[in-house]
C-alpha cells in the first residue's frame, strides 16, 4: 500500500469537504477565538474542521451549509430516541411547568429510580449523577471504601469517561487512582495478576463490550472468569454499561447471565439530557445513605427535573425492553450484511460489535483487543468518514456506527450501499484487496 496514494486521496477529500462547507468553516474560525480549537468536547473535532450541526429531526441532521445527513452516530449512543421526539419534549415541558430548580426531593426522581431498578435486576438501589464519568468515579469510590483497599483493575482499551481512559497505561487526564491495567479478553493474564494482587484489589472495572476503542465484545469465558476471581479475592466487579445497557432488553450483562456487584449507566437513559447513575448491591449503596452511611455524594443537578422527566418518558414510551431487543436485532442484521459485503469484495475490512453498536475496522481476523487493531492505518478511517459524508451519512471519524429508533430500513440500505461505493472507489488502497 503506497502511503503517498492514501495521503493524496485524503488531501483530495479534505479539499472537497472544505470547498463544500464554507459556513461551517466560518463558524469554526469564529468560535476558535473563545474556545481552544473551537471545541469543548474533544471527540467532536476532526481535521480540517468539524461540521457545525444546525438542526436535527428524527434520524436526520442538517449542517450550517444546509446539507442533510442520515444520523448514524446518534450522539455517541445517547441519542437512541433521535431528535426532538414528541414524547420527550412533552414530558420536559410538563416538568418545567412546575419549576426547574426545586432545591429538594422532587416527585420525579423516585419513579425513574424504580423503573431502572426493575429493568436492570442487578441494581438493587442507585443514585443519580450528571454523566457516566461521574457514575464511574462514584462507583469506584464506593468500592474503595467498602473493601478498604486501594487497587483497581482496568483493561487496555477501556474508556469509562473523560477522566478514566486507558491505553497501555492511564491517559494523561485520568484520575490518579492505583490502577492495574491488564489486557482485555486475556483470561490467563487476568487470573495470574488478580490472584497475585488479590488482597490489594478493591474493584475490577470493565465494559462487557468496549465501546470507544472499537466495539470489541468481551468473550463470555473472560467475563465469567472475572466474576469468579472478584468473588474469590473479595473485590467488587463493576460493569460499565453506560453504552452496553442498550444492547439487550435488560442490559448486556443480564443477557450474558453475569451479575455484577455495581453497574454504571448513562447516555440514553436520561432521554437525551445529561444523565448518569451508579447502583447495585444494597449493602454497598448503603454507604451513601445520609441517615447512616459515611459517604457524601453531592451534585446540584443530580435529580434535575428535566432529566428525570425525559428519562422516564423515554424508557416507558419509546425504548421499552421490547424496543431495545428489536433495535439490537436490526443492528445484528445490518452488521451481518456489511461483513458479508466486505468478504465478497475481498477486502480486509469488517464491522465488530453487538446489536445497535458497531465499528468499522480495516483488518482481517478476529478482533479481541486493541492490539489486534494495531495494523490499521488511521487514514483509512478518515477516508471512510469523508466518503460517508459525501453520501449524506453522518458517522464518527473513528468508524463508530450507532443506530437509533427513527432510522428506517431505507437509511440502513443507504449506509450499506455507501460502504459498497467506498470499497469501489478506494479498493486499491485497502488492505487485502486483489491488485491488478
């Protein structure tokens, strides 16, 4: 594969993008005066500049230049309801009629808490936060105090929020806990290290499918081993289901038959509003009972009425357990179509994931960890991203694909066709493609 050829193709894509989006460019340049890189959420930036999204409706987005896109990223999994669902808007408006900041317990938080506990059986009690990041921080804090230990087992490729990211070691912005970073899906190493450090370990934290690192599912045997090991050494098993709780009617861990001690939630459960929650065993959560527990947990907007109302409406009127199962089935079928297309075209390209979340990778063979993605040329992901934009499809520059409820079969057909046209246009640059 000639590096110069990929560079030339990407430069041409950037030129077409820049020429076609002058209003987004102007917006970017104006905002850069007041925000570094015109940005306050790093994942949304890409070179040469990001699109400015002006409007969303259903599963459709419009940018500042008036281009229309089918939304296949859905706010990085938080937007399962699409944009401006009437049921969500009505619930929020009704809540606002009774006041926004009530400075006390309110009528809405208890019913959402009950709904979540009933839907996710491993959560006996919970507390609300404003994000999945906060939820994971509080779950870890609970584990440290409950066990009286300091070490936390995490996994390479794990992402548990803006201050909890892990490559081969914690990222520079990660909070300074005592982390033991182990390889994902490596049962043998997990057994060796957890047995070795057992008396020091407070918690084992992981996603049942790694999301941000490329939709890499955990092997069932790996998760079962971690459940066994955590129990044996007296540590708490924490499943980060901020993303994966949408992948089955009652969450991915429930589908796999593995019960964690604590679970963290976020994203879509807030109905599109800022949301997070952590919960699980009642004896652990009792640490936060202000009547008897030693731990305080604050947050001005933890129980804000907008999120409490939107979350309840979303889970009861739109994303019911039945709807979650149906969306997961649509995603599985779409991923099978895409992988069959890549195989028939003879290119080393595949889509990994579970249910309504998937990620494109330019590599052949099984993907079990981020190590398997090391050969991928990141510029190919960029080429794919700009090609999809040119086809009226909005995704993620890292190849992440997210389905939402309003997406139609025609939208999915359009995405599959766009992958076919991408392979056709850039075949000579793709790994595994036959050369003439």
